C-alpha cells in the first residue's frame, strides 16, 4: 500500500508543527519590533530637531544681540555713517522677522507645547518684544545713542527671558527623550517576555498535538497488529475483528484502507479455511452420515495404540453390521436406506462418550473406538459390554422413516487392545471375525474376539515377515515328485516348493502359499521357482534317463495375472536353455476363472513358445465344459480328494469316471494325483487314466534322491 499524503503529514507532524510555529513567532516578533523601533526613532528625531532648533534660535538671537551691541557702540563713537547704520538696521529687521517666524513654528510644535505650554507661549512673546526693542534701538541709534542703549538693555531682558524659556523647554525635551527611551526599553522587555511565553505555549501545544496524533496512529497500528496476530493464530474459525470494523467505518482514509486490507485478508483466510475444511471433510469423513471414515479411523487407531502404550490402559473397537440392512435397501430403495443409516449413526453417537470415535466403514458397517477404558482386562470387558449393549438396545428401537416403521438389529464384534500389540489391520480383522461369530450366533448379538484366534492372527503376521526374509536367506528349496505311466515308467515330474525354516523345520506349502498369495509375495517366490525349475530342466536335458521328463511347475493366480508373466517365462527358458516343450505349467481353476479372455490370450502366447498346460486340482472348482472347451489345455489333473475314496465312495468313483470321459471327449490327456494304493491305481487304469502321481510311486523328494530314484 502506498503511503498517502495525510499519513505522511501525520508522521511529520511532530517536526512540522513546532517548525511552523517558530517561523510564525519569529516573523511576528521581528515585524512588531521593527514597527516599535520606527515609532520610537521618529519621535526621537522630532525631539532632537526641536532641541537643536531651540539651541540655534538662542544662539542666533545671541548673535543678533552681539551685533546690535557692537553697532551701537560704533555709532556712539561716530565711526559709522548714517547710511551704514540704516543698512545694518534693515538687515537686523529682516533677521529678526525670520527668527520670529521660526520661534513661532517652534512654539506651536505639539511636543514643545506638551512639555510646557507656558514656556511655549512665552517664547514668541519675548522674541517679539526683543525684536521691538532692538529695532527701536537701531532706529534711534543715530539720533539718540543713550536711549538706544536703554532700549538695548530692555531687549537684553527679553533675550534673557527667551533664553530661560528656551532652556527650560530644552531641558524638558531632553528629559522627555530619556523617559521615552525608558518606556521603549520596558515595552521591549515585556514584548520579549510575551514572545517567549507565546513560544513556549505554542511549543507545548505542538508537542501535545504531536503526542495525540502519534497516539492515534500508534493505537490504530496496534489494532492492526493485534488483528493480524489473531488471524495468523486462528485455528478453526476466523476471529471477529470489531475494532478493525470500527476503523473501517471511521474517518482517516489510510486507516480505512488499512482496515479494508485486513478485512480482505480475513475473508481470504475464511475462504481458504473453508476450502481446507471441505477437502479434509471429503478425505476423512463419510459424506452421508458425516462420521469419520476408514482413513480417519486408521489414523485414530494408530494414535490410540500409542496412547495406550503410554498409559497401559486398554482400548476397544466395536464393529457393527446391520443384520437386515441389505434387504431394506434393496426392497425400499436407497433413499430409505440412506435415511436409516443416518438414523443409526445418530443413535450410535448418542451412546458413546464425547471423546470416543464413531466411524462409518462403508455400507452398513460402523466402528466405535473406545479409548482409555481400564488398566484391567476384565473391567475393560465389562465396560465395553455395557456400551455395546447400550448401542444394541438403541438400534433395535423401531425407526420411523417416511411414515413407515422399520426394524433393524446389529451384530457387534468387539476386539480389545492394549498398547501396540496388533496392527490396525489385525485389530479390525479380529473385530470382523467376532462380528461374524455374532452373526453365526443368530444375529442381534454381541461377541468378543477370542484371544486364541487373535494369537493365530499373530502367528500369521509373524509368518508373513519371515516369509519376506526367507527368499533373501535362500530358505526355499524344490522337491520333485515323479509322474508315471501305466507300466510304472517315469513320464514327468512335478516341482514342489519347500521352505526349510531355521527354527520351525520344513514348512508345508499349504501353510505359506495362501499367505504368499494374499501378500503378493507369491510373485517373487513363483519367479524363483520358475527359474530354478528351468535351470534344472536344462541340466537334465544333458544326460540320459532324465532327458525326456516333462517338468510341471505350479503357477498361482496372482503370478499368472502379472502383465509380464509371458515374458518372464520366455526369459527363464531362454536364459536356462531348457526346451519349452518339456515345461508344463499347472494352473488351478481359480486362475482360469478370474478373467477368461485374458487367460486364454496368455495361454496361447505361451503355447506358441511350446509350453504345455495342465489343469491342477480338477473337479474342486466350478469347472464347466463350457469354459474347459475354450482353454488351450493339454492335460487335466484329477484332484487327490476324489482319488482318496475312489474305491469306497461311489460318488467319487462316478466323478472320476466323468472327468476321464470328459478329457477323452475334449482330446486332453488325464493324470491322477494322490495315488497311494494299488487299488486306486488299478481303478484309474481300468477306467482310462494311465498317468499317475502319488506316494504309491514316490514321495516328493530332494533333487539327489529324486535323481537316484529315476536312475533305478
Ligand atoms: P498340488 O499342486 O496339487 O500338489 C500336489 C500335492 O499333493 C503336494 O503337496 C504333494 O506333496 C501332495 N501329494 C503327492 N502325492 C500324494 C499322495 O499320494 N497322497 C497325499 N495325501 N498327498 C500327495 P504339497 O507339496 O504340500 O503342495 C501343496 C500345494 O502347494 C500344491 O498342490 C500346490 O498347489 C502348492 N504348491 C507347491 N509348490 C508350489 C509352487 O512352487 N508354486 C505354487 N504356486 N504352488 C505350489
Ligand atoms: Mg500341482
Ligand atoms: Mg493338485
């Protein structure tokens, strides 16, 4: 924001005001001083002129007196002719007339009259009389010198009187001048004092004004600073700013602009906070019920574990599922379903403490997280039981929606935790298992998760982390189980994975393959198997008895679904140098059913390489002729569960017979796995299955033993 003029002036006020004031005072005092001085000096000049005139007149009169006296004396001694006397007489008459005029002017001047009216009036009078006697004396001098001398004596009397009056006037004028000087001096001092006082008062005023204006400025600045502080520290809502609003409505354009800027900032902040809130709401809350969602639950659970670890208090989660929600939703419509869910959310929230978390997981599943319950397990269980029962009771109350009454019941599974002993997923899983137990127990029930189950879950988690390590530590190994024909001659071999665990010993694939499937670890493990098998195949192809064996490798669904599966197989074959015609991939029905189009495409690609396919565990899935027809299979492997009771169970016998017939019809060869007895072998052989795998011939064996077996 640009600093405007008035704000600038406000800032300069403390400097400008005293400076301006000092200038004014200076000007005014100098001006007054000059006027006073002019007046005084005029007066003085006038008085000096009068003084001088008075002195001059006295002198000139004295000169006339002296001249007349010497003239008379010369006349007396007859040294002057009558003509000379007459000339002097007329000169004296002129001189006296002139003096008379000047004396009149002097006597009429106001200053002279002021100092002494009597003297002023006497001056012209004596001058006139003096003149008269002098004129008479010079007039008569030629005729009667003695009378002339008498007249001169009279004239002298008047000259003396004139001089006295003139002297008195001079003295008084001089005195008056002194007085005037003193008055002027006094006036100057008092003026000086006035100026000084006025200056001080002005300064004080200016300082006061400056203080007031800077206070005003300071106050507004302070208010703006406070407002900005409040805005920057505002957590959820933007604060009200009444002072800034007052400033905005008040006077002073800068302050109005400043206040407007702060208010703009505030509204921008509100806008941003609303956007943030919306984004947060979308990410962490369920839009229908406004309850926290799964993501927020996971965060809160992690925090709850940490808190529980610190306080050693138990916490619990309740997983709720509405028993008949699906039916209501499907028969009454989604609108009713939504309303019901909102009502359920309200009721659950009404049953828990303020700090507890109620979450909608999705669909009709809700989770309640209860924290800091008790340090003891039994009292924790009692507390949770109570809350769960309250919720159950609240939810079974009839619910009126759009004038119809709906009834719903919950199944509630509870899992208790202390510290961070389980992962979030494990705990949710436990609650889920408990919830399903509640459903199994007839719904509208509460079930606690069984700790034994919990420890099984723990064991699974341990297994998973060990499985991750096993591949790096080379704990996997391949065993080989022979496949034979009707005469007991080796036809092929199946590679079976073994895990040589350093502590547990040999772990069966039945235990770890499903887990590896779930976690995705099957992909690297399966690749290892494939590469190992191809290397083995290639090395067998060098020497005699093993040369023609076809090696079957099991492929899991997840592994097969990898987009680069075909390339992986091709590369394993190429790098090992194994003949593709001797590699057989065993797929299960789950692989095939997943995405039939894609499966067929991949199988075709691999078949082009020369690889063959066997359908493992056939009969256990949902196999139908329909899709079997479409698949580019080479072999069907009858599952061992049918073989086991083939001689005693007529159903199994019938199924096996059907499978064999089907294979013949489709032009596929067939093999039976799990053949343990001669009776089973005979039955299969009699009904058209001439390839076998099972303990009757050999167990799965480590490499050397298997090779030794084939050599026999
Ligand atoms: P499968 O492919 O059906 O393998 C046959 C299973 O039957 C093997 O169990 C084998 O030891 C067992 N067996 C063989 N003859 C008999 C018999 O006469 N009687 C009985 N009761 N069982 C017999 P195993 O080795 O425990 O493997 C179990 C399953 O694990 C396999 O079933 C296969 O689905 C999976 N598997 C094994 N190795 C791999 C592998 O490398 N990759 C994948 N994806 N799965 C594998
Ligand atoms: Mg198999
Ligand atoms: Mg099998």
